[in-house]
C-alpha cells in the first residue's frame, strides 16, 4: 500500500522508560497540542530510521496515554499505528476520526509494543526489538530485629544433625545399659540418657568409676558437643547484631495471598489483555483480584509518581517490565542515595516487543532490515544501558544488614519467651503429677 503522503511520516509515541522519554519543547503545534520530541533509545532509533531526504517525520501521542488493548465491543483503544477506519465506524477508541489524518492516523507506532494476536489483527509488527518480562517493585521495609536470630548460627541441616546425633547417643546408651548385667535397663538407661542431654546443655554429668564404657561414650559425646556449642556461641554474638529488612513480595502468589496488598498495572496494555482472556491459573486470579478492587490502573507516565508515593508505603506493588523497573530504581538511588525499593526474584509474563505499522504498509519490511541491523550489532542495547543510570546499584541489595549497637530486649525477647514458656510447662506438669499422685 503506497503512502498517501510520502513526504511526511506520522509516528505515534508515548513515554516508555528506558526505551522512550517525552521531552517537552514548549509552545504548541498546529493542532494546539504541546510540542514535544522523543529521546532515549527509541528516539535515536527513529532518527536513524527516518533521517532520509525523501521525507520527514512528526510525533503524535495517544490522548489517554495507553498502548492499546481490545475493547469489549471489538475496537482497539489508543493503539499506536492505527488502521484505516472501517466503514460506518466512528473512531478507534482513544483516537476520534476526523478529516485531518494527522489528528487521527499514524503510519508507525514507535512503542515498543508487546506482540499479541489481538493487536496483530489490526496492525503489522516489525522485527522484534527486545524480549522483556515483568517483575514486582516493592518498597523495602525498615530494618527489623529477627526474633529467631538465635537459630541463625547453625544451618537447619546442622540443627537436624544435632537432634539425630543426640537421639542416636541416647539409643546407644539404652542398648548398652540393657546389655549390662549389673543394672536394670529402666533405671540406668534413664540416668545415662539424661546425662547425654545434660552434656549437650553444658551441665555436669556423673559416671561411676567402674562403668568405663559409660565414660568412653560420654567422652566422645562431649567432644561433639564442645565443637558444636563453641561454634554456636561464637556465631551468635555477631549475628545478634543482624537487622532484617522485609522484602515480602517475591512472587505473584505472595501478592495474591496478602489481601492488604494492592497491585498497580499499566492501563490497556498487552498484559491486561492477556489476563482478561484467561479462565484459570495464577493470572486469572490476578484479573479476579482486579475486579475485586485490588488493582489500580495507571498510565506509564504516572508510574514514577506511584512508586514514590504508593509503593514506598509498602502496601502497594508495581507490576512492570524488568527494564522499566530498573529505571525507577536507578532514579531513586540517584536522588536519595539509598535503596528504598527492591525487585522480586520471580519474573513472569515474557513478551516480545516490536514497533507497529499499518496493515500491508511498505514501511514495515523496510524498517525490518534497519531494526535487525541495530539489534544484531548491539547498538540498541548500548543505547539502553546509557538510558538506565545506576541500574545495578540496588539490583542485589541485601535483605540483612549488621549494626554496631548494644543488645536489648528487642534482640533477645524470644529467648526469654522460650524460657518462660518452659517454666510454665514444667509448672503444669508438676501440678498434673501432684494431682495424679493424689488420685492414686
């Protein structure tokens, strides 16, 4: 399909960090809209593709700032490069149809747009520009004392090994006592078994001189206990100064399971289109949560404000592409010098991103060759790295920090709680024993 106005290309564009940034130039254009240009990798890419003497290009923005999704009536709303208007239709969603094509129709959608089957019904996609996936941005909580810190000096498998070895030592003592000809199994087994527990708790244990096998057994057990207890005590003194920084939402399931958490998604994009088409699964539950009021839909230009206000509070999370998320984290650390946000470990919803053109437009195959050259040479990736300053500073921020401070009740309250709980249980057992003896 030949271009009707070969001297002028209309490019639909919107801000999409780190790919495209809107730079206002001041004043208004011939349509009364604020004058602007697009910077960033996509702006450079557009300049490289259309810097030819045969034609010029101009940018237009969708009125509602959305990227385009299929509506219930079958139309598309605010989809960058618009198709010719079907007969009898009054407009394609966010773009009202008027006689002046510059106000209604774009030859190219700069994007990049997530590739989806529903969009492919009305536009042609160029070759892919980047493959990206979604991630969760959450607010890092304030440093807290982990009340279970006294368990941290030993790994879980070491605690399990100590329990198994204690049980094995007590079983060995019971078997050897049962084979003894001098003492009954009941009395001597119980005494030696409690001696093993007393050694583990750094208490004294009495052994008769003539029972050499008991001495050998306890001596070996004391060596194991000494190494374990000394290692535990040495690590405990340093780990009691550890502060835990909450990062609770590491997966979509974590968000869904917390009814107090509200999600922020971009309005009318490929993710929303995909989730609304599902009938089961995790992202069907996300769509259901949105119908129940747990999703706030925002334009991409409003994301930074949402991060600074809602996400920082800790009860909202932003679901956004990984590359875009790194822009927000980089901007925050550049302005504050701190890592106040974190990215989830889980990544989800991978999408191929590309530019769009009108159906059967001769621009699309021409752009494909240029886009392939830019991507395969690594030039586009180089442009993106320059558009994301400080992107790696907080990428792997620790969830635990150490501080130099005195120990207080906040560090040790759980150990005191366990002690008081043990005393309470022993008192209950004593009362039950007294009651049982009186009943007998």
